[in-house]
C-alpha cells in the first residue's frame, strides 16, 4: 500500500510515520506532534534531540515538506510487537526561546538587530521587506529570550514572519507587505470550492468547507510622544480608515508612541491602524489539499458567492495526517490482530485553514509584551580613556549597567543618558555631572528599559563619602574634585586633595559652615550684601587684595582698629578727605615722610602742638608764609639757627617781643637796617657792647637821650662837634660848665679854674 506521508530522521528506517497533528501560523512557532512506530525499544532521545527531521507529503503536483528540529522525543508505549514513540517538530527559531540575555543595541534598525540576534544560530533567514526602517539610538534586550525580543520588535514595526519548508531545511521569511512578501501556493495558485457532497468525487484537490465573517474594529488611531530636544514640537499623528460598520469611529489613543521623529510617528500610526483592522474580515476553510501552507496566496473559484472568489493570503493551517502502519515493513501482525485506533486501518490528510483577502493589509498583533523594569538599578559612569568627565550639551552622561557583559566600559557602552536634577530651567537651575567611575541610580520612564534616566548617585567601597562616617555623621555638604588629575584628600588648606567644598557641621556647640575654594572664588551680588559676625572675624590673604567701591564706603569700629602694613602703602582720594579723631592720635614714620598738597593746606590745633625733629628740617615756601600765634611763640634751637630770606623779612608783634641768646647774637645786614620802635626801647648788655659802623652813623631822638656809663667813657674822633640849640651842660661832681648861645659858665665849689 502506497504511503503518502513519510518521515526522514537521523535514525533512517528505524522510525515509521504514523500520525501528525499540529499547526502553523504567520508570526507563530509551528509545532507538529508526530506519532512514530519502531521495532526498537531502546532508542536514545539524544540521537534525535536538536537534530533536523523532515515530513514528506505526496501531493498532486509532486512533494511538499514539513521540516523542523526535534525538540521532544520519547517512547509512549507498546502496541503488540511495535513500540510507539512521540516526536515534536518545531522550527529552528524555537531554539531562540532557550536563550535569554541582557543586551544593548545602538544606532541599528530592527532588521539589522534581528539579523544580528538570529544570525548566530546559523539557520536560513530571508528578509522580504519593502519599507524603510528607523534606526534606534538605543534598544535593549531586557532579560528576554532571543525569540521574545525579536518577536516584540517585529510586532512593533508591523513586520511578521513565516517558514518555507524544503527537504532537510526550513527558511525563516520576514515580510512587511501582503503583496510583495508572498508567492502563490506552488502548484495550486487557484483552488476550487466544492461542497462536501461533491468534494469526494471531484477530479482535483479542493476546499469543501468555507466560512466567513467580520467583526467590529476601531477605525481611528492616534499616537503622540515627547522629544526633549524639541520640547514644544507637536509629534501627534492620527490615521483613520473606518471599516464601514456602526461604531467604527472609535479611537485608539497611545502614549508614548515610542518615537521622537514626526515621520516615524506617522509610520507607526499607519501600522497600528492596520494592526487594528487585521482580522476584520477572515475566512476559515476545510480541505484535503495537501499543498496548503501559511505564507502563500491562492485564488478561490467556484464559490457560490461571487465576492468570495478572489485572492487570499493563508494566515494559518492546522494539519492532521495519518498513515496506516500496515502498509509499512513493520507490519508483522498475525491475521485477525487489531490495533488500538480505527484510523490505523486507513490513510488520510485533513487541513483546516484561515485566510484573509489580499486586498486588506496584514499586520501582526502586538502579543509579545515588552518587559518592564521593577524599579531603579545602579550603573557605572563611563567615558573615553583619559577623561574624568564625559558629557554633552544637555549634561547627559554614559553608563554601563552591571548586567551588560558586552560593554567595554567606554564611551560606546551606551547612548547618552539624561541626568535628573533638583532644578532645571532655561539657562538656570542646578547641575552636578556624575563623573566617570561613579555609581549612579538609573530609573526608567514608564518602566521602559529603552528610556533610562539617571536620578541620583550612591557611594560604594571604591567611592566613599567625603567625610569619614559615622564619626562625622553631623556633617553634611558638597565636596568636588579638581579635574583632570585632581588628587584625592580632604582638600583643606595645606592638606592633601584638590577640591572645592562647602561643609555644614551640625554638632551641638561646634556648629560650623566651612567653605573651601581650591583656586579662585568669585562672588557676585547685584544689590545689597549684609554680613553679621556675632563675635570675632579673622581674614588672612597670603598675597594681594584689591577692593573697588564705585560709590561710598562707611566703616565703623566701635572700639580699636590696628592696621599693619609690612611694605609700602598708597592711599589716593580723588575728592575731599576728612579725618575726625575724637581723642588722641599718634603717627610714627620710621624713615621719611613726604606730604604733597596741590593747593592750600589749613591745619588747626585746638590746644598745644609739639613738633620734634631729630636731625635737620628744611622748609620751602614758594611765595609767602604767615604764622599767626594767639599768645606766645617759643622757638628753641639746640645749636644754631640760620634763616635765609631772599628779599624782605617782616615781623609784626602785637605787644612785646623778647629774644634770649645764651652766648652770642649776631645780625649781618648786607644793605640798610631800619629799626622802628613804637614806644620805648630798652637794651641791656651784661658784658661789653661794641658797635662798628663802616661809614656814617646818625642817631635821631625825638625826646631826650640819656647815656649812663658806670666806668669811663671815651670818645675818640678827629673832630668832635657838640651842638645844642639852647644849652650844653658838662657836669663832673660839683663842677659844671654850661654853654648857651649867650655865655659860657663854669661853676665849681673851689672857685678855681684851671685852663
């Protein structure tokens, strides 16, 4: 008896096909459960598991195949002298369900990712894609099997897959268009319909049962998303295609749509609308046509309803194939022996199909869920070798997750990742960029592993807190580290470490705010600044200080002030300067002092002034000098005083003037001397008095003139003239000589005249 269905396995003729039940659909892993018979009872499953097996089916036009990998094998029991085995046949893509991974893909399209993931399995893969696909900046396989990951991406993009079977192999075909992605059924591009009563006697394979139906589907799809690079852009899209029934205007709104480019959003809106409409019009059929396979098209003819006679895409096929074991070489049963099932006495093939018109697009449902994160996780900040900080214009960083086995801990480990901060405005806010090697906390927007966001940093054994804990548990603050090449340490003055820092000490009784600038500190106050210090303030500047005050300055010291300048000091006042000292002032200049006054100087001393000059003093007055002394003026010169007056000297003394000279007093007058005494002039010479007149001498006395000499008076001259207008009297003791214009009279007590 001719067998229509046989099987080829690595065990050759040891196994005989008995029965197959199974199904395959678009974007589904097919599964064929096959019953086998063998005379052997000790077949090792390892001889078949993972190996290729092919079911061969005789058709009207030749042969067709159902190929796959043996994923399950075992013995079911014994039927007389034969042993029954069960084998499960599944596609090579099923092996991808047995590999799970965490993996990052960057700047790749979904077709490129699919080829990279599935290419390592080494089985045939064919792409029949017609659309352009966006490149994903960042796409994560997050704890998913390779199969789930690939299925999810294809479903998201609106692509689907099916298998083409051949002898000894099967090919995974990925398509995205119902017309370009499929071929007519080999040898059966047109299949007739015959009702059941005529099907059995028809001269060709046919479809003998055909059911059709439609269901309510939404006719509008709306999506939207957000792009931080274009925060005010409208990324929304709406596509509609009402199916034409009541309630067909209901809308599906999806956010986030999973895109940042408006064109990508339009593409996804179209795909999602097609996804919603897929299955709106479906047909089911029953047939014994042995060529039926999903992924192929055929045209129905001879159906009573003319609108059904059109082209269809087969979306799924269910198989039930059975062979009579008595037709095999294993049949050694004795006459009269029976087998367990009635079907064992015959051979038959039953096929059930689902299809949809090719006039409608086909888009698979998104049935593979995208994994969601269960909470934040930590990662390590990475960047190029030799860098300490790696960021872009948005303050984003790159990290490597602890689960990333393929990352190289460099700038290519991941995409740029935004960093959350306590405040972010337009050109203002707070920023602190995590540095390479830091451990950061990463959360995910909407729990989506494709949308990571850095939300904080944590310390670890390699990166310890800036102040030792728990000893400094009362301290809080911020300490940075100089980059590049900054040394580790406390960063305090004259200590190890290069850092800027602000620290708050909250220990009771020792509260402190400590601020440290590793190099420069710039403070800008656009209005007022107030400082209050409850006790002492100390300020040390190791080099220079410059203060610029564009208007007024007021400084009040309630007690004492001391300023020490070890070098030189310059003070310049463009306008007036007023110094008021309510008590005493002492000014000391160890070396020289120069005072320059451009115009006038007025100095007022309320009481006494004492000026002491240890050596010389020189005073130059360009024009006039005027000294006004209310009462007394006392000048004391230790050795010698010299006054030089270029032209005229004048002294006005309101009442009296006294000059005391301890030893000698000399007055040299180059020209004329004129002494005018308004009242009396008294001159007392304790010793001798000598007057030398180089030329003439003239004395004029308006009143009387008296000369009294205690000793002798000598007058020597070549000529002596005594002239009196009225009388001349010469008196010596009791003798007198009196001369008048009229007489000469000599008087003496002795009445004796010696001539």
